[in-house]
C-alpha cells in the first residue's frame, strides 16, 4: 500500500546520506515545575536504530524528560533537534503546530504505560489501528482493514477480534493493540514510558519479547523509560541513569549494568533501590 508516511526514493536517499548523523540531538534540556526541578541540563544524541533506556528511581525525572523530548511538555530551557524525513535538522520547539501534530501521528509513536491513554477505548480494535493510517492519507477502506488485520496478527491478536473494543481486551492485549496502533505508520522514533509496567510478570515477558522483535525488524529508534533494569537489559543498546533530575551515568547497556561507575548506579544495579 502506498502511503505518504513511507519515504519515497529521494527521501530514502537523503536518509541514507545522513545515517551517520544523529536522529535526535538533545542539548541542555531543563524543566522546572515552579521551583521544583523536573529534569535539568540533559544532553545526549540518539542515533538511527538505537534503543536508549532512561532508568532511575521514582521521581528522578524520567517522565518529565520523555515528555519534553516528545513535545508533550515544553522545556524551561535547552534545545531538542530532530532529523526530519527530508534529512533536515529541525528544532522541535520551532515547528508549527501542524508540523508537530503530523510528526506525532506519523513519524513518531508514543507507547503509554496505561494503554487507555494511547487507545480509543470505545472504538473497535481495527479502527484504533486504522485511524493512524487515515491520518497519513489512506482512504481506501479495504486496504485499511487489511493492514489493520495484518498488524493485529503481528501483535498476536486474533483477526476475529478486529471489531471488538479494547475495553473487552485483557491488559496485555490492550498493550499489544497500542503497539500496533503506533507502529502501523512505520514511525522512525518511538517513545515508551514503562510499557510493561502494571502487567503480570508472564505477560510482561511475552510483551518484551514481542517488542524486541518488532524494534529489530523495523529498525526503530526507541527512547524507553523504565525503572526495571531487566527491561533495559533486554531492549536497549545504551542506558542513561538519572537521579534528582540529572544524568549521572551513561554508557552501553551491558557496560553500565555489569560495571557501573557511579555509586548510585551500583546501588541501582545491586537492586537495593529496585521496587
Ligand atoms: N506536574 C507536576 N507538578 C509538579 N511537580 C512535578 C510534576 N510532575 C513531576 N513533578 C516532579 O518532578 C520530579 C520528576 O518527576 P517525574 O515524574 O519526571 O519522575 P519519574 O522518574 O518519571 O518518576 P516515576 O518513576 O515515579 O514515574 C519529581 O520531583 C516530581 O515530584
Ligand atoms: Mg514516570
């Protein structure tokens, strides 16, 4: 199926030419809530195809940072630049509202911990997936339904559930539906906030396995917030450890988890601080 969200040849060439440049450049991002620090002086680059985990104890600023990065919350200071599909680097907070909305509906995904925040609970599963396709210009009902069906199967939801509403689904199914809804437009960057939180351990394991496969198959760049280091270990290439709103350590996932440098990271890894 053709779709305006899929890169054409010129865009693909532009993307290939910039593959050795970051997808996202974060410089000095700071967010205060009144006098309280949400996050402060956060800088890092995210590379195409990279999975970055943001870890840290409750209140360390993970969600604040993720919301700033995904333009859901305006930073108090700092800059965030994103490489658009045409290869141009744009300051996210200088996009027009229309550009920002298009980005969020097509080139980006956002997987919430609570699927109800990322789904429309009173329309069918098929419509939840199809809606994103319509947002990128698909109008052909048959094509939309076919694509929705194949995405449901991809996230292991039986095709005969396509007309059911997500409120009739289990927690694990809802989360898988939310993932299908996000990935159907082939986003390049997906934000996730504790995507496996609140699920049974066995359901978590299955979801993680699925996420890992999809991320690899689609070559997604991902920024995932988690307080669960096992999730970070399984999914991420690189880890950022936050404390009191700051990055206190960053490095390759195995390096940080097997040989943390900072005393706080050592505590975190030794599970003393894990919930
Ligand atoms: N809307 C808000 N108003 C005021 N302070 C806030 C608000 N949201 C977060 N904070 C504060 O900002 C700091 C960072 O919070 P944040 O929610 O980003 O942490 P977190 O790492 O996501 O925590 P958790 O693991 O519990 O989700 C905390 O001190 C928190 O109390
Ligand atoms: Mg949070």
